[in-house]
C-alpha cells in the first residue's frame, strides 16, 4: 500500500502545519487551543482520505453535497467521527441528510427548519443546527440576513429533535474577513442572550481561519489546507 502510506504522510504533514497555525492564532487571540474544533472538509476527496484523517486524530468531518456525502458516510460508518453538513441544503435532501448528519451548518430559512425537523423525526435522530448568517448580501451563497437570525434560531430551539447549537458563516468575497467575522460574533452574542447554550461559531476556512479564531470562532472548516487543492466540480 505504497500509495496509501504516502497519502497518509502528506495528510500528516498538512495537519502538522495546520495545527501550528491554529495554535499561533489561539496564542495571538489569548484563547486556549481546546476552544477550537477543526472540521476537515473532505468534499471531492475519497472516503479513504476520511479514514486516514481519522487515524491521524481528526474527529470531525464536513461534507457539502448530499449525493457525495451519503455514500462516503456509509463507507466510514465504523469510524468514531462527528459528521457535519456544511453546504447549502435543499428541502428535498433533508430526509437523506437527517439519516447521517450530526450537525447541519446551513439553516437559513424557516421552511428548512420545518423540513429538517420532519426528517429528523422520521429518522429518530437529534441534529445540532447552526443558523447560517449572510455577511455579504449575496443570496446565492446562502445564509439568513442578520435581522432574521434570531427568529430562525427560535424556531430551531422550539422544535423537537433539532438542537440550536449556534451560528455559521462564510466570509464575504469583497470585504475583509476580520470585519465580517466581527459582525458574525455580534450576531452570535445576540442569539446567546436568548439561548445561552448556542455557543458554536463556525467560521473560517483554509484562507481565513486565523481571522475567524481572532473573532471567536469555535469551529473552523478546513478543506484545502488539509487535503490539498480540489479538482473543479463539474
Ligand atoms: C469547501 C468548504 C470549506 C473548506 O474550504 P477550504 O477553503 O478548502 O478550506 C469550508 N466551508 C464550506 C461551507 C465549504 O463548502
């Protein structure tokens, strides 16, 4: 298995560099390393990579498309990992996603809360939910406008089998990540005044995780910096 062991070495090396970065960002922000969970976003990479990452100590795996995620989760059913669904979610995919996702990061409209709740009920699972916050007025990238977030959060919190865990955002394309993540932190604080348990802030990807940690992120979603660059989708 030469191929596999060299891929393992490559992932281990990437993980070591990433770990240094996370530690430096925590030190700069005066935060403890254990406040941050690294989610490895494995989209476009094979289930064998998820297996290698788990063997290297990664406990949290993210995927963004149900068609790809469902078979990979099935192939890795024996692994002790927490599965995060981080992509835009269509209501007609809720039934499938609810069978495997432990955390859904992309709750951004009331109708989606209701569809996911019905699916969670059907699969008799509890799903942790993050309300995705739009930081850039680009509806195609998903997320609720900040004034709409408390209402969506309350709808999640009031729904059986869904647990309000916090908020998520993707940095805007056209303004500094740190400014945007600062706005996310303010939205998160507003949500916590009503729901103190909603402590998760999922923010930061390979390019901007340092800014996210500076602004209070508890979960960073890392693809490229761990797995390498992705082949373009379609
Ligand atoms: C792909 C993806 C990531 C990881 O992006 P990288 O820049 O490769 O680290 C994070 N979050 C979401 C929602 C994604 O779709």
